[in-house]
C-alpha cells in the first residue's frame, strides 16, 4: 500500500471549491428517476444521460473532483467509443466506483438492514483499478425508529465498512466510508445527533481494528438533521452547528476530508447546510459534498431524455455544481439561485 498516493487522492477529492458527483444509482433507482421524467430506463438511455453529465465541461473541470460510478457505467463507452471513465479523467476529475451489493434484512433484528458484497470484493477491486477507478464507495444504512437502531445493526454495519475499507487500501483504492443514518423518520435533530454519534464512534473503532490508515480515506456521513416527518424542522444554522459539533467529537483530524451525502434533502437545502458549516471554521478536515439527487434532479428534468435538451441539462448541472462549489467554500448566497432562475 502506497499511503502517500492514497492520501493525495483523498485530499484531491475534498479540494476547496470542488466535490463528488454520486452517479452510482442502481438500475432500480435510476429507473424510478427516469420514470418521473417519462424516460425509459434502457442501457442506452442511462449511458446517454451520464455521458451528458460527464461532458459538461464547466461543471466537471471546475467543481467536480470525482465521480462515483455504478458497475454498468464503468464499463460503458460514450457514443463515439470513448470509455466514460476517460471522459471523467479528461475533465480532471477522478473516477470512482460503488462496490457494495445493496442491503439484506439483518437476522434477528426486525426492520434493520446489513450491507453485503464483501465476498469477492478483492478480485473486483483489482479489475476496477485496472479500468481506472481510484476510489470506491460502500454505503451502510441505519434507520431510526421505535426501538431501532440496535447496537447489533450499528456493529455489523461498522464492521463491514471497515473490512471494505481495508480491502480497498490493499488494492490501492481510496475508500469512501459511508455510514448513513436515514432522515426518513419523525425524529428530531437531537435524536439524529445521538444516533449518528454512536454510529461514527463505532465505525472509527472498527476502522482501527482493521488497521485502516485514516489518512487514506474519505468519510461520507449524513448531517445532523431532523427526520422528514418531524413536525420540528431544524433551521440551517442549527443543522450546521450540531453537525460540526458532532464531527469534531467523533472524526479524527487524521481523516483528510468529509464529503456529505444529501440523503433526501432538497437541492437548495443541501447547499445551504454545507455553506452554513463553512461559516463555523476553521475545520481540521476538508468539508465538501458528495451529492447524487441534489446535483442531478435539475439536469434530469431539463434533459428529459431528448437529444435537443442536452445543453439545457448541462446548464442545469453546471448551475447546481457551481452552487455547491461555492457552498464548499462558504461563499454561497440564496440570491445566486434566484439570479440563475
């Protein structure tokens, strides 16, 4: 393992003003997104859509540090035969790959899940590295509800995340460690804070047990945020203050960077929350975004599967990428959204 190189890539992924595009939707998830815009989810349409994003020169070269790909996408070629991985590299961004194989019900723990995919991961990582991937992602999901999460669910998911991270570093791939506490419930921000604190502490304990070099990884956590169904929605300043307090308490300074997931927040909410956090600096780690839906909802709608809408889709993507790039420096203002609109 070359830790200097892993650290260089991890640091580049969280460079000031740039963040990660999560374009790793599973076939089932992208079908739902395409259904919403009336586009059939064929392999060709999925390829065309992602090619449109990766050829958005302004967004990709100025605001995107890396792209997380789905297995199908990393092997695809653009219409002109150029591998999609090469389009990403040509823009100056780093190609990455989602390597988990989804979730399964956790035995003896009703309503809880465990992420799977470790079995043949070492061999898969070798192939992904040869194809150009320099970082990977594994997502664990922790739900908040009546009597959950259990310590069992937190422990097994943290253990799997740490084993995945160790396998990645052995394959010279930077692991993005993603323990996501879901925001789907009716819990308030303090309940999210408490659960996320337990999840992060257990995750870092397991990472140390598995001898993962913290200098060669990126953390992708949720923010401390109210559940979607909570009657009490925390304001951006409270989300920022509690999230930063949580991270300072749980995330070692050796970690080069933290790239937040959007987790179902609206486009502007995710941007406003990240921006508010940068007002609370200086921080011991780089702090940026690793958004999927919050970067892609607008371009998907603008494109709607039509070749004549490619430029409109790219403009929408560039706008969201720029807004989040500004937020990752604490330079975003809501007025900039209105100006573009």
